[in-house]
C-alpha cells in the first residue's frame, strides 16, 4: 500500500497518474496548501521541505520498514522501479527518460511555478519578473515542442515517467492564459496522453481532481493563506 500525501496541483497529479497507470493500491491523504496543512511538524517528518507530494510505501520491495520518498521526480522514479514499468531498467532509453524528467523538475516546473506566481499571485506591477519568467517558460516550451516534433513521447518511442512529469503542468497552463495553439506537436502529444484511461481517472476522480480555488487566473488569498503559502507561517515551518 502507498500512502500518497497529496495536493491537487500538477506536482501531485504526476504521481496520481503513475499510480493509476500501474494500478498499485494507494490511499490519498489530502492537504489544503492554502490552509497550511503542509506546514505541520508531523508532515515535516515525511517531507522536511514541507511540500507536496510525498509518499510512504508501507511494503517496500526489499521488505523492512516503510519507506518515505519526497520530490515528485524521485517519487516517479521510485514507483517506476518498484513496478518495473515506464522507465527502462538500463541503457540509452533510461538515460534519455531521466534527462527529460530532470529537465522538468529542475527547469520547466520551477520556471512555470515562478511565472504562475508573478502572473497570478504577486501584488500588481512586477513587470520585470513577469517578463523574465514568461520568456523563459516560452523558451522551455519551445524546447518541448522541438522534441515532440521528432519523437512521439519525450523519452522516445514509449510513454514514460518523463511524459507523466510534464503533462499535468501543460494541462493546467490555461490558468496563465496559455493555449496549445502555438504548439502543434505538443498538442498532438497532449491529446494522446489525455485520452489514456488512467490519466482521465487521475484528472477527474473527486479525491484527485483540482478544486476551482487553485485554478483562478487572478488569485486573491486572505492574510492567513498568504502567510501559509509565501509568508511568515511558511518560513516558520522550517525554523522550529
Ligand atoms: N520540487 C518539488 C516541488 C513541490 C511543490 O512546490 N509543491 C507545492 C504544490 S505544487 C507545495 O507543496 N506548495 C506548498 C508550499 O509551498 O508551502 C516537487 O517536484 O515535488
């Protein structure tokens, strides 16, 4: 059994998609990040970085004590290796898949997150930051488009954990006003994945689907929510 510590944002949805694909039994433990559920000392023992997602595998392949994994890229790799699916065990295909997985978690994800922050959450103004991050996001999306113009999936011929890492962010980019119109190869890839039954389940099941409050174009947080997400409460969680 996998305990999935979960918030319905693109990072969480990556893991929900993989768990649905491999049909491992799992239990969703929901967190409301606006309410600060991620800031508790108890969750800090699961993820010292206090971010979602994280998993606890109560039955690791090698037996013994439950294993905790945090960081979405590490979780995808751990679960793919546990099931022997969606990541080649060795060789060139594995190296290419891990390159694109790392590109997502170290580049596209954080840059998209900063663009989303300045476009949707930050106080008015911030033109330099908005331009900086939307420009870099667009550059990265062009890298993705170029790759998908040559290859059916980012890792090559097969659907892999690298596609699962990238797809949910592309699905939620509409909240920044970004359509897929300018990206024809990405659009074809997006549709190929969207119609997979496991993806449809992960995006629509009530426990896993994103609530409207995370999807506003112009987010208005109250003072406590702001503190939990970006202010003193968020800082305090790691300074106990
Ligand atoms: N690098 C991390 C990023 C995780 C992350 O930023 N999670 C967000 C939700 S998408 C979160 O927990 N935010 C709450 C907070 O920042 O306090 C990963 O890939 O798992």
